[in-house]
């Protein structure tokens, strides 16, 4: 049993290490992606100007597949139904071989994305992850005004 647990932990750590990429290298490599994809924040700031053939990739890491404001293929709709959430590792695998990745997920593999990134998928994933604020930070920021108001009210009541 101890051997199995040790093996599983080692495997998880190796997978996490593979998913880590170089943000600067990813920024450079993303130049190949921006002919079809842009990165525009939720409040409209253009972080990377690009095409509209593919979906906006702002916040893609950590987002459920097929949920951005974009007309997705039936394949991506079915991928969304499986509950796949893009993380750096599966995003990197997708950009290296989109059709192969989709088939591995149990779909028919059809996609309009025909471009295959020969190398650097983990770098692009790291770059995209660096552009979007962490989801926990967004939620904390959304809750912050309510918490600040409650603290101010409590302070006023005790004075």
C-alpha cells in the first residue's frame, strides 16, 4: 500500500512539473496563436490584439471548456457536457494536437482548429494563466466592498 501511495504522489508531482511553462517564452509563442485568438479582459482591456476566428482566451485556464462567448462546434459542446476544465496541462496537450486531444476525451475529434503547435504548449498555457487574475482573487475582490462596509459599520457602532 505504501508503495502505491508513493508512486501516485510521485506521478502527481511529475505531472505538475510538466505543466509548468515559461511565461516569457509563451508570450513569444502566442504570436502564432493571435492570428485567430485575442486576449481581452472582462472589462474590455485588450491584452493581446488578435483575430476573432477562435475564442477569446482571457481566463481560459481554469474555465470550463466551451463556455466563452463564442459559437463552438458540436464537439466542444459535447466536451463541455463532460465538465472538462482547462488547466495548463490539458490546454498544452490540446494545442499540440487538437483533434487527438478531443478524441482522447471521448468526442468525435472534429474542430475548426487545424493549427498544431509543435512545441511550447505549456509555455502558452503559462502565459495565458498569467494574464487572467486568479479566480479566488476575483471572488475576494467582489466580496471586499461588503466586508469593508460591515467593518466600517461595526467600528462606528462601537465608538
